C-alpha cells in the first residue's frame, strides 16, 4: 500500500497544477452560490477528461508511462486513484469553506 501511495503521488504531481486551478475555479463559482456542488463536480469531471486528453496528446503518454507499467501499476488505476483523491480533497475543502461561510453569516 505504501508503494501504491508513493507511485500515485509521483503520477499525480504533473497534473497537480491543473487540478488545483480547476478546484479554485470551481470553488470560486460554488462558494457564492452561482453553481451548486453537484454542478461543480460535473465541471471537475470535465476537467479530468481535459487533463487526460492533454496528457495523451502533448506528452505522448503511450510511450512515457513505461516506469509505471514496468512497476506493475496499470495507468487506468493510477488515473482513478489520482482523480479520486483530488475529488475527495476538493469535497473536503468545499465542505469546510461552506461551513465557515455559514458560521460567518450567523455570527
């Protein structure tokens, strides 16, 4: 399990910037109430598709993921682990932010 977390982190690092940008953009529209949380998760899913597409187009991914394949980790599961962790982190951040905004309006 420890190696899986380490390998997933190394796999996720090149996508981290894009995931943070999309999380901030979704939070920017979610927190004031322009869109709801379900719609922001839909936008996150769309951004995950764009990230995967850019990786396959610009980084020639079918030839660059040999390190992970040789280590015995399928690329599909690494994408799943990375995006699931990002979605959970986004959910925690949105939940805490919504609670803080609610408490600020109460007090």
